């Protein structure tokens, strides 16, 4: 029993969080949350989605944007499929949010038989660029070299993560053609490892994950899929400059269930807009992770995400 | 020498009362969380990370590393005491650790585990300190082709694990492999064997599986009266937990061997602590002095698994620090932690911020020492668990299994999966099917399959790629030799009648 | 203590044989065997074939062996766990956990209140402290609590 006692003591010592059961006042005027909010994240704690969500929740709490408790619930079953389906099935639910990036939309549309009609987009909070890199020892010095090699029938292995990056590969395959294979990795980090070891010819990565390696010249940027060039050290032509119709910028967004009451949609859209306008958000998240600050409210986010759905369901 | 000066400076910054207390607190928390089945080191570090932000960077990182180490220590506690591995590397610890506890040596098993973990961590950090970034470069040489070859070598040593009845051992292994094929196939990017279920799309998760197979099935076994599993009636004092001189000597060899092996495995991309502890144990089983008794509850088994496990964790820091690439899920969380402190691990870290980097390495070391100290001092409390009568243990373990399985993915599906695994595991055990090979195959087979198929993707369908790359070629030749050597031995024995069969000691599985 | 014989020594190989065959059929039919290298179904199919083969050997070996003996009590934790989870959905995770612990000790093990209550209370409190308060795992609060809270 001593062990248990020790456990209790330690738990008591360590517990920093208290379940604050806020007083229930009937709200007058615009809708506000009436109880604790559950925020579903469909990938594991510590990953990109988790950091994104934690940052928003922190800001909501610290800046007093939302005064009810928000609990982040990591629902990773079925690669996140179960969590996404669960949220989309909720009826008349105003207190559940879901982190929903382009990397979540893709499996949702392609494998889980879902579409955006099952969810209510609330905001796009940031955009993330993608860039194609080669190893410093690579025979290819520029994207022109790569394209020439492809045209002459050379076989190229492109590495990238299993989620967002593949769309770029697909677009390249369609637009440029040639003998290419995509080597899927669990994460961008793994793809970069393969590239550093010379096991793939090129890798698709996000700027934040590759910043240091590109800064030191270990990896060399070849081309970017964004609309415009990145600043140093990622300065490389866009696909459009090279004459290919590939333009692509993945997003980080937030959605609610399809059946979320209109006043709650308005509330959350507004609350997320407030978060995106804070300095903390810009300094501690956007700049730190080299993202593109591009907040869209509920209506614009719907249009934006719809474009992705159309692309994925092609 | 500059390195050494910097390291000593690092110790200077690291060793303050405040840091010491923070590390001790981190160690305690980490031990508790690590010992909870279902939490594991990834979730443990992720959940405790925010606690460290209340301190200045040096203190925070020391606390973070203490939590990390303690999580790894804690994972072996539940596998030794109640035969429920806290995380996947601890499966190997359970093989000898739990039998030791049953024999009445739970304290010694825990002591061995802590000490070997410490040795593993220490050697891992020392190698990291000496070689620095160079080692991470070496790890990069291991791409899909090399990893596939290495894992094929590893798999051939699975054989002895199968137990008394090889048929059942093989059945058990293959079931593990098949369960692991369920879910997303990363090579082609489509799901398979999901049978239309959303839950199966992402595969079967390991934690509920292991809690069920080891933990819950055991609860069901405990209900049998004949099995005298009632509280062990022995004196379980601290004095009996301390290893004597000859035991210390027995511990050192396996620990040191395993530590070197583990560090190397840890550096390889995507290999991880489970592969490390598996290979550490297997090597000991092949070359160790006490190899025949391994599996029956000897401290060499615990030492080899734990030292390899912890050194692999240290080795995994190499790519994180020098390339900025996290080697594991836990590494990714730690990377997140470092970023929060305004540090970007990567090639420039050692050059631009040497003080901090060496300070960090010193912190890792300090944290490891403090964790050892804390861990050893709670052994007397821990072994009391075994004195709790089975009648009380049954409902408590059941409750812990349910909570742990729920927390793994915050869903009832986890609980259902756990109960189903428990049910299956129970029947398998009743029929003498070994469980450990099932779980190990579940962890290791997917990596082998993935890298094997990636190799073909790279070579455009040609198997010769395994002979074109020098490291892979060496490993394949080694593999062929191990497979063929019994054949040759037989031939040899036939021509020259008298010949002891035990004389072959295959060299260790050191890659490259 | 009641014992019962269940022929799992034969049932298990039959089931594993079936699983092996299922994996081969699905693998070859749906996932592809070889496409410029091993396909999605290649590896599982081979393993499935071997498993089916070995299962036959295990079955033949099993016929000679005595069936394992089962104790009825072995099923109690299993049934109790299901009941607890069902109850948890209604009254919440921790009350259900407490009732399970107390009920088990009181009804099955026939412990006195004096002995059983401290154990169940401390265990539930410890589990609550670690999992819910500290690690902040969002356990379901149960239908009733949700209804009250609105």
C-alpha cells in the first residue's frame, strides 16, 4: 500500500492543472461557450498539429479570448480516422473543435469516405511552404538539371512525408513526367535523413524542418511549390517561373462538426481571428516555425479548403 | 582538449542545488509515469514537457532529460514486478526480469535494471561526447537497403526465443507479423487488411495490445487457485536488493557490451530502442557466459536488455543534436522542447553555441546520475508491491489495465482491443504459445518489410541492390554464413566424428 | 473450484490456419503480389502461407496433447471489465472504477468493509490523481453527468 500512498502524494504534488468547473451563467447577447471545450487532435502529442493546437489554446487562455477550460484530446485511432469521423458525426455540438490541416483532409477525402460537408471550417490559421531539396553532393545544381535528367530518362527517387508532400510529387509526375518514384516516410525528418544519407535523389520538405541544414549548405533548395520565392536561405525558383503549373501551399486550420450552430461558428471564427491577430501568435508560432501568416475566417476558410478537397478527390 | 574544458564548464553550470532538485523532481515524476502501462516514454515526455517551462533553460532541460531517463527506467519496473512492459523496449526486460522477481529476487532485478540502464546511458553519452557529429554521419549511411539487411540478420536470431515448442513459437511470431500488416501500407500509400473498419485503418496500436497480452491475460491466470502465485513469502529488504560482488561482475560484461551495441543501433535512423534492446539481448544470448540460463530469470538478461535500451536512447540524441533530425517520436518531442528554449539543434549548434551544447550533454549526464540515485532509493517501496496479496492485485491490475488502455488513444476502442488481446493472450498462454515473439515480431517486422520493399523501389525491382551497397553486402554475406554454418558444421561433424557442438561463437552483430 | 475443458489446443491452430488463409486470399486478391518489386500483398501472403502450413503441424501435434484445463473464475475479470466499461459510459469512469474495485473485494473476495473500502478509495484516488488530474486524460464523464451539466 505504501507504493500507492507514494503515488497519491506525488500525484498531488505534481498536479498543476485543476479542473475548474466554471459557474454557469446564462449568457445574454452573443453566444459564448457554456462548458468546457474539447479540442480533438488526430495525431499524437508532440507533433506539428499538437504544437499548433497548444499554441492556440495557450493564447486563448492567456489573452482571455475564451474563458472556459479547453482540453486537448488526442484521438489517434485509425491514423486519426476515428477522431475525424467522430467529430463530423456530432449533432448540434458547439463545444468541440478539431485541428484539421491539409494533411488531415487528404486521408479524410481519399480513404475515409468523408468530405467537407461533414465539417464546418472555422479558420485557416497559417500556410506552410514546401521546398524541394537535394544533397550538397548531388550532381544536380539546379532544377533545370533535374528536369533535363528526367527528360533523358534518368530514374529519380523523391523522398517526402506520407501526408502533404505527396501531392507535389503527383503534380510533378503529371506536369514534368519522367521516371520518378516516391519514397514515403513517416515524417519530414525521416525524409531528410534519407536525403542526407544519399538514399534518395531529392526530398520534399517544409522550411522549418530543414532550416539549419539549408543554412549550412548541407542541403540545397531547388524549387518551391509556393506562389512566390522564399527569402534566404531558401531562395529558389518557383515552379511557375520554370513554366510548370504547380502551385501549392499547405494549410493549418481548425474545423467544427457539420452540425455546429451558426452562432457558435461565428463565435469560434471570431475567437480564432483574435488569436491570429496577437503578437504572441506571430512571434511565438508563425515566425518560429517559418510559416506564412495567412488567417482566413470561417467563410474564406471553407472556400480555401474546398480547393484542396477538389484536388485530392481528383 | 577544448572539448573537455567546455564539458567541464558545462558541469559547472549544471551542478547547482536548484538544478539538482529540479532533476530529482523530474526523475520522480518520470518514474511514476514510466511505470504506468499505457503511458510510455513518448507520451510521458510529451505530457510532462510543459512542467519544465517554468524554469530557466538549463534547469528546464536538465529536468526534461531526467524525465526522459526516468521514463525509460520506469518502463522496466512494471515489466519486472507485474510482467506488464511499460513500453516496447521493456518487452525484452520482462523475459528475464519477471522470472527473477518470481524467484524472490525482485530487488536484484530492479537494481540490475537501474544500474545497467545507468551504464548504458553513461556509455552512450560518452560515445556521443567523443565522436560528436561524426557518429551521426555514420548513421546516415544506413538507408533502406542497409536497414533491410541489418533487420534480416536480426530476425535470424529470433529463433531461440521460440521456446520449448518451436512450432508454437513460429505460430506466435507469424501472428505478430500478420497483426502488424493491418493498416496503412507506407510503401504504396494505401491501407490494407482494414476489413472496412475505420479503427483498423491506422493499424493495431501497440500499447493496448501489450497491456492485454501481458497484463490482462495474467490477471485471468491469477484466478487459478492451483498456481501458487500468492504473495511471495520472502524477506524483501533493501539489503537483499543490493548486488554482491560476483553479481556485479556478472552485470558488467553484458552491460558494457550491450551499451556499445545499443549506442550504434540508436544512431541508425529509424531503428530505435526496441531494436536496440532486442539485439542487445540476442547478442548476450549468443556470446554471454551465462547464455544457457538466459530466459529463466538471470540478471545478465535484464542487464543486456536495459543497457542496450538506454544507450540506444542516448545514441538517438546524436542525429537530433548534430543534424536536427529527431530519431524517434520521443526525440521529436524533445526537439520541440529545445525549440521552445530558443535552440535549434542542427549542424550549427555545436559551432555557434558550444557552451550550451556541452552544457546540455553535461546536463544529460547529471540527470542520469540523479535519476539513478532516485530510482535506487525507491526500490524498497517498489518491491512491497509483490507482498500485496493476489486477491487485491487482481482488481487493481484490472483497473490499471483499463485506464492504461483508455489513455493510449483516449478511446474505448483501446480498452476493447486490450480486452480482446487479453482474451487471446490468455488462451495462447494456456496452450504454451510464447507471447514475447508475437510482440517483438509486431514491432520489428513492419520495419523490415518497409525497408525491404523500399529497396526494390529504389532499385526498380532488382534484388542485386543488396549486393551493390558495401554495408548491405557485408551483412547479407554474414547472414548467409549464419544460415549455412550449421550445415557446414554437420558436414564437418560427419567427416570428423567427435566434435562438441557448442564451440561456435558467432561474432557480435555489430554492423559495418 | 470448478474446472472445465475447452479444446483450445485444437481450436487455436484451426483459427490461425483460417487467419493465414484469409491473409493470403486478401493479399493476392486486393493488394497485389509483385509490381516492380514486392507489392502490398507480397509479404503478408507469404507469411499467411507459412502460418497456414505451420498451423496444420500444430494441429497434428495438438491432437496428441491433453487439453488445457480452465477454471471458471478466469472469466470473471474479463466479464467484470466489460461490465465496468459499460457502467463507466453511464456513471463516469472513476465512479465505475470505484464500484468495480469495491464490488470485487466485497462480493467476490468477501472482504469486510473496513478492509475493502480503504483499498478501493485509495486506488481510485491514485488513478484519478495520475491519469485525470496530472496527465489530463479526458475520460468520459458518463451520460448522467453530461445530462446534468447540459
